[in-house]
C-alpha cells in the first residue's frame, strides 16, 4: 500500500510520516522505515523522516511525544521533528481546531525539510466512521466521499487497511503504541461512532459494514470529482465580475440541473470570500431564482450577501451609474425592491466591514 501510494504520487524523493505514537501511525512509520532502510522505492531514491505533533490537550502529552520521537529514531527515520502547537478555541469544535493546528504544523515541517509528501495513518475504519458522521449530519456528496487517498501533500496509504491490522503490525515489529484515551471518550461524536455505533452495526447487520461504507466513499469520490469539474467549468463560463461583486445570469442558472446549480451558487459565494454554505442557506439563495417574495438579500456564511436584480433594476442601476452624484444602489444590506418576473442576475457581494 505504501509502495503504491508513493508510486501514484510520482515517487517523491523525501517524505515525512505524521506519527502520534498510536497504532495506526506507528504501524505506518514501521512500514515506511523498511523503504528508508532500502533507500529507494521501485528504484527511485527515497528518504523518510517523521513529524510528531504535540497538541498539549492532554496531561502528559509532552512525555508521549518525546517517547514517540525516540521510537521513530530507533526505527531509522531521519529527521524526526517534534512540533508543539496551541489549539485555538474556535466555533469549529475541538476536533476540527486540533486538525487545523496539526495540518499547519505538518505543512510547515514539510516545507522546512523539503519533503514532497506527508504520510498519514488513517485506516479503513477511520473512513467508515467519516462516512457515518457525514450521514448523521445530512451532508452532501463531498462529505460522504470521505477522506481522499491523496490531497495535496497528504497521502493516506492505509485507507484499505483495518485498524486490527495496524495493531498486528505493531505487535510483529515489537512496538508499543500509545492508545489515545480521547478515542474512547463519549463526549466526542467520532469516539461514540468508533466505540458504539460501528460495532453495533457490525453486530446487527453482519460483518463487512465498515468495508461497505469505505467502498461507498470511493464510489462517491468519483461522482464528486466529476460534479466539481462540471461546476468549475460552468461557474467560470457564467461568472460576471464588477468590482468586488460576482453575478450569475438567472436564465443560465435556471437551465442548470439542480446538482450543478447548487454547486455554482456555492462557488460564487466562495469567490467573493464566503465559506461553504449549508444546504439550508443554499436553498434560500436558490429560491431567489423563483422570484417569489423578497429579492434578498440572503446572508451566506463568511460575510456574503446574495440578492436578485431584475432586468428593470439592472437598467435602473446602469442609469444611476451614468448620472453624477447618484448614490450607489442597492445600499449595502438594504432590501432590494421587488420586480416582475423578468430574468436578471443573482449578485453575490461581500458585506461591508462594520463602521468604527
């Protein structure tokens, strides 16, 4: 699996293994160390180092990190970089905040050491849990597609391997992995999924549930990639720019299939600095196309307003722009006047910063 992942990535000459000291990442480090001792993969030169990230979220984390560093050095990995991070308190939740801090540390280490790839120890069980969590949130194709085998610098060669196999690797290699107590903490949704939900599904539905969920993610990755490609090309063709605003033709949007229309609306919001809207917010923005009720604005996450301009309003705005001394219209955040059912534009505008 590691060999195939490195081959698919174009045989990067230097890689880093992200290792927490847990069984999954420690097993990955042991396998990567085999190639480090050989000095090549399929005849392509390879050096393997490692990064240990101490999140400082648990008592004794520094000792765990130091012990992991020593184990990795004994495996023959070099360099072994220990990075201590501070996890910021944000509205994303502790798991997401820790992930962001960890990924930032990993990318900084890769840049410093000239590594072209970072190996992560996520397994098939992790992938199955990810799909279940996405289902519970009512997420779309992108979320249900789970974790990608490769994304940017990050490679996940063990996505086809069960967690029990990584424990066996550690046992064979006579490694003593650290078992993160938070993995059994019921206050975390992922931990409940791991300890309670997935085992219950395996018991009630029979073995193979985890493999089926992971296979679903692989299939949806293909679908999501195709839809994203179509949406990217469609947005590039439809987007009209005026200063900080982006507008899309109502008529053109109405002709799109819903799957592409929603994605194009989300891309327009992201283009002016917004965040990925929830399904409910996308529905509210898309409802403006039906020209029933208010013409907006609809607020999207990340400080983006979207509103509808009819043809009559567009003509009024163009006329206003040609008359000196006429204030800009519509006023930032003010309701847009209603108009008859004539096609115009859906306009995405970043909100003005608050006045001091």
